[in-house]
C-alpha cells in the first residue's frame, strides 16, 4: 500500500513539474536556448506587485495550464520584472539587467509590455494585456512569428 501511495505522489509531482513554465531572467541564456531549440522569445515587462494589468495578464494568460503547456513547447519565456515593494526587490544585478532590456525594448516604459523576439533579439511584434482567452492570446503572439 505504501508503495502505491509513493508511486501516485511521484506521478503527481512529475505531472506538475512537466507543466511548470520556466521563466528565464537572463537575456543571454534566453537567446542561447532560443537558438538551440529554434524558438522565439517572449519578453514580458511587468510590475508584478503594483501593475494591475500585469497581474491580470499573469493570472488570465501566463498562469493558465493552456498557455503553460503551449509555451513549454513553443517559446522561451523571458521576464523583466520591476517590482516596487521592498520585500519583492530583485538583486542589484537583475535590476540593472532589466533596466538595460527596457532601454532597448521598452523605451516608452509601458507595463505590461510583451515583445516577441527571434533568437537574435530582433523584434517580431509587440503586445500587451487584453481581456481574451489563452488560445486567442497564443494566436496573437504566433501572428508575429513567420
């Protein structure tokens, strides 16, 4: 009986791990993965603890099982977060790296701002928060990829 319970627990953990979306925070690593796996990069500028539309985008799109499963197979997800609360503060190096990404890809300072890039960092398209389904959001992102 204990063996069966252990197997079931391992299966549940395995399923949860397999559907977990991996967010990159290092642009160089994201580009390397994108090149190796021939995938576009989805760069997301967000204010995770203060931006209402960013939080909605995370809850309604990024965190859904539909999007996570699709993204795992088709995108390299890169997050540039700009939290304001001290308890959510990023390291100085990460804050600087995110600011450098914003200087290149988000000069207007929009939040949330979603940039679809090729593996070399070339902009293919831009998006933001929209009240839509994960399936429709995926279609919008894929429209930028040729």
